[in-house]
């Protein structure tokens, strides 16, 4: 079994201390999203775009009724709820953050989905599941938090059934290394979101192939997410001054304020071409 990620403590702290921010400023719907939205002709508003991300990933992964989907890094459970309600699949979500598990269980009970979804406190680099358990492994903007992405790929391959699909939505760096200024700007975003680093396209392909995935595709879908990324940048830019005042008054934590700074830097780094948003699909 793969070794556990070393970044868990910072990830747990980040999501515990930004829990209020995500709930109030981003999404508090019945299928809550802690990810960016995919905008297209069928989704022109924030709430629709967030659900459209789930729809796009489910379609790419060819999820069907009766499939068992593992959401590796499930956040507040929104994607699990969505695939259960809309695809007729069973979903298991895992996260190392206990407060998220609590939110997930409350949401499942509220939506009467307790027989279709379940949630486990676990690290996706060291999963407590038997081999060949799942039809689909789903990771939406969660793989970034692993220090060694190859460990996730090894575990995903292990728990997938033969013919199972891996679907990932993730940030990819355009090169390694970037210029000194590029690395500094990129990490002024990553460091504030408990992301140790992001990998290149070639690095992800190498991880997937080494784990055993013969079929692995990387798509650049930045055009679908740019509006959502820009909106976060605009909102954070408009309210950073107020967040700083609240921090000085001890009404916001340093982690919360730095989260807003990172929300600005992520789009600046995107505009400089230092990273792009991808959807990756593999099959066992």
C-alpha cells in the first residue's frame, strides 16, 4: 500500500479555517461545490457552472446507473450527491478533514441519500479499501494537495476494477522549472491553498503510466473555467482590504486572509501562462 501524503496537516488546517469562506462566498447549495465552474452555452451563471463541472466529469468518465464511484477528496460531498441523484450511481467520498465528513453526513441525511452515499475519513494516498472495489475514481481539484502525485495514481489503479475509469480535474503547471519570477508567482498562490506544488502534463502522464494506466488522456479545458477563475480573482480583489482589517481586529485568521491573496495570485499566474486547467481521463 502507498505511503501517506506528508501534507495532510496543512490541508486539514486550511479547510478547517476556510470552511466559512467556502460556504458563504462560493456555494452553499444542496450539492455544495468546493471547485471551479465550467461555463458553456448550458451554464451561464455561477450555480449552474458549478453543477456543470460535475456533469462534464461524469460524462467524460461514462458514469452509469449502478456504478460505484470513489470521490477522492470529496470536500463537502457535493459531487457524491450529484452523481447519486443524477446518474443513479453509488458514491463513496473520502477526505482527511473531519469537519468535511460532518458536513457530508448532514447533507446526505438532508437529501435522503444515506443509502446511496457514504463518507470515510481517509487519505487518498493510503486508502482503506480492498483491491478492485470501484468502477470510477473521481478527483476534482484535490490531487494538487498531494506532495507525491504518483502515490495517488498507484492507489487509484489498485482500487479500480478492471476496465474502471479515472477522472481528474486539476491545475497543471506549464513547465518545470518556470523562471524565478514565474515560480515565485505560482507559489504565492499554491502556498496559501495548502498545495505543495502542481505537476506538468508530462509528469502526470508518467505517473499514470507507471501506475499501470495504458490509456491516459490530458485535455486543456481552461477555456471552460476561465470565467470562474476570473470571477474569484475579481471578488477577492474587491474584498481583500476588508479581510485585512478583519484580520487586524482578530476577526479573521491569517489562513483566511492568505486564502484571498491566493485567489488573486492564481489568476495572475494563469494569465502569465504559468499553469492551465485540465481534465485527465484514464482507464485500467
